[in-house]
């Protein structure tokens, strides 16, 4: 399976986003945008103005990862802002008595790919009833909230279980991982069933970011 690399803008130089976008457009497959609300996660990142500005110059698809409560209030605006993919956290919606399937359909109604994300402490089985309505699953390999954390090894097994269930249900849902991903763990993740690799610090802190992206694709 072809590996797609999604550098996470959270690790970019925010004073020079225009320059960052030039090499990202040329080198990356997708661009991952982390939206945090300070409530679902203990951190605040960026919102519509940044996503809209990036969308004006991006030639690669934008992958918006919502780490927010009540994502149904905002998915329409992120779709209009130019997202090609939008994921939200299953546990955020279940905790507030919301309907994850309805939000997946809301995202898809814009022609945007719909993804369900889960933190490392959420049993992956909770995803299973919704896989049929999702275009992708985002298996977090760190706890959502901050870049630069260490990869949680349990992720390989969690990805394998999700992959097996997707096959069992005969679906074409793809798997993305996010957190501590680099060329050092990409092969093992790919073997477990990952297609989309989000990488923040591994790419942006590399002496040659484009080479690290290529290494995640091929190593
Ligand atoms: C964490 C974010 C990630 C983050 C990944 O909450 O969802 O997308 O930017 O950063 P690294 O690759 O540095 O772990
Ligand atoms: Zn993310």
C-alpha cells in the first residue's frame, strides 16, 4: 500500500507559513492541521484564520484534526475553509451524548473525507460500529494535545486490530497514525496497516525535511 505523509503544521514556523507552504506543497502528500480548543485537550493551537490562509496557497489536500468538544458545531466551517479531510474524536462526542455517525455523514455531505480519531486509552472496539460511515480512522500514537511526544508502542497492535476489523466488515476505510511518527517506526506501522502518516517534529526538526518525508514513505 502506498504510504502518504502528512506533516503536522503545529511544528512549523508560524512567522513564515508562506515559505513553509512552498516546500510542503512540493514534498508532502497531505498537510495535517491540528485544531485544539483548550477543553478537549489542555492546549490551544489555531483555528479558522490559519486554516483559511493555508488553504489559499495549499496545492496538497488539507487534513484537519479536530481536538475539540462539540465538533458538529464547526465541521461545516472547516469544510468551507478548504478541508479535504476532517477527523474528530469519538470519545469527545460519546462523552457529550452526541451521535458520531451523524457527524461523519455531516462531514461527507460536503464531499470531505470523514475520519474518527481515538486517543491511546480508548479501546479500538469502540470504533467498530462506525467504521462503515468513516473514510478513515485516526489511531493516536500519543495523547492528543502536544507535538514532540514519544510514540506509544501499543499502537502497532491497536492498528492491526482496526485493520482486521475493517477487513472483516469488508470496508475500504483507511488508517492514519499521529504522534511520535518518523522514519524509525514507519515500516512497522505500514506493516500493521497504516496508510497515512502524520509527522510533526520528525519532519520539521530534520536537517532535510523532504528527505525525512521520503524516508517515511520508503524506509
Ligand atoms: C498531537 C497532534 C499531532 C502533533 C504530532 O496532539 O495531533 O498532530 O502535531 O506531532 P509529533 O509528530 O511531533 O508527535
Ligand atoms: Zn494531529
